């Protein structure tokens, strides 16, 4: 017990000496650049007898007794006249002139926009709302001719704007392709392919910008299904100035016959849709390849469904399998390719189902060949035995 009390003695002495080392600074003022701060502070320090001159200077500098030193806090919100800069009359005049100039320019901009808007609306009403005139100069009677003149002009201009907006969303023509070639130069089937995600993969790099990467087996695919096997048409949602040079470099042998771009698509609900009815070809002879199901929603039976978008993988072999499938369809000579596509679209993966059936067909043909060879050997043995019996 006595030993424990001796051990606690230093701790008790330290706790007893804490109140004697507390010094309170009440309502001390600290001036820092443009701001004046008033605060109360508690500081633990040694007794006054042990303080040296350096520590006294540090404390006085902290509480702001030495105002000649540079403050370490910056603020522009102080209202103290000592730290508030008053603007001169010349500066006030410049600020007023600048504010007046800004207001004047804002008014001029509003006047210009208002005049432009009124003139544009007036031009549309006067030009698009005017009745049509025939070659002899007579007015053509339409559904708005019986209305008052001002109302007829408004109705014609309003429907003119709607028709113009619809022409932007629709393909540029109802016949996007020219007439078919005369026989025997025209292929039996038309193959429509999306470029991005099926044949190429767009990539962007900081030093090169946008580039298109060729899918493995692309040259073989174009050679196998290109002219004269199919009438190949690139129908892409890319713009012509971005895709034209890419297609030229991709098709060195000129097996791709036609190219259609974004302006030839039909814009519906935020999607660029390829309308195959505008191709000027028999819809029963068209096969469409695209990974985006929205792009062929108008003619879903003409598309091979559930194609996976190529993401640039170098181990991909999908084009090789697609070439074999398309060669099979072309060799079959079916009257309606949609029947073949419907049969394979029932599977979860049409290409995998085709490869599986091709493998089964090859195995069946191999078994037939082996059976035919064995029957030939038996027949030869029977002839040889009959010939030996005669002798």
C-alpha cells in the first residue's frame, strides 16, 4: 500500500500544478489584413519566472501586440475603415460607364433576336402559307381555300413545318437503290449489312483520333459473300463523310455494290431504323445483318436475330461462320429467305445452331461414305470368291 502511494505521488503533483500553469487571455484582438478578430484564449505555459524572452515574444505576436509583422490570413470582407479601400471618382465613373455599356449591349441583343424571330416567322407564313399556283398562273384549290385568308396562311405554314420535319426523319427517297441489273448479272439475293459492330469496330486514341479496326476474317467474308454471290449493300447509321473512305479501304476488290448512310435511315423514337422496303428490291430476297434489334424493327423477319456486337476481340471467328451460313442460303436457291431465317431465329443462337447441324450433317455423310465403302468391299470379295470357284 505504501509502495503504491509513492508511485502515485508524481502524478498527483502534476495534476496539482495544472491550474497554476493556465493563463487566460480575455477579449484579445487580432488584426489580420482586412479583418479584425476578437477572441478569448486559454494557454498552458510555464510559470512567469521560467519564461524566457523568446516565448514572450511569440505569445505577444500571436495575440496581435506586434502589428508590424505580415498577417497570415487574407479576407476582403472586413468593414474596418483601416482595411477598406475607397474608390476614386474616376474609378466610379468607369464602373458606371461599363455597367451602362453592358445594359446597352443586352438591349441591342434582345432587339436583334426579336427582329430575327419576327422576320423568320413572317417569311414562313408568307412563303409557306401562300396557295400554290399552276403553270397558267391560276390558284390551286386546296383544303384551306375556304377558310379566311389569314387562317389559311397559318394552317398551310404550320403543316409545311410538319412536312419539312418529317422529310428530315424519313429516308431521302422511296427507292434508295437503282433498278436491278439485267440477267444474268443481277445476283439472286441482296445482303444488307451494318458496318459498325459487324464488320468494323471504332476505336479512339489520343494520338490518332478515331480509327476503325477490321474484324478477323473480314477479307475472307467479303470474298465469299460478295458479288456475284450476293448483292452486298452497306447500310449504316454512320455519316457519309465518316464512313465513305473507310468502306473504300475495306473493299479493295469492289465486291460491295452499294452504300447507304444515316441520311437514308428512318428516324423513329430516337433510333435510326433501316427500312428495307425502300431498297427497290424484292423483300423476299433480302437478308439483313445487324446487332441492333431496333434497326430492323420494321422488317424483323428479314434479319438474323441475336447477333453479338463485336467489341474488338482478336479471337473472334463469327465472320467465318456467317460466311458459311450465307453460302448455304445462296446455294439453296429458296424462293423466300424469310422462311430459312424464321427457322434459325427460333434458336437462342442461330449461328451455333447452324454449326451444330452442319456437324451432324457431315457426320451422317461420313457414315454413308463408310457404309458405301464397306458394301463395295463385300461385293468385290463376293465376285472374287465366285471367280475362284469356277477354277
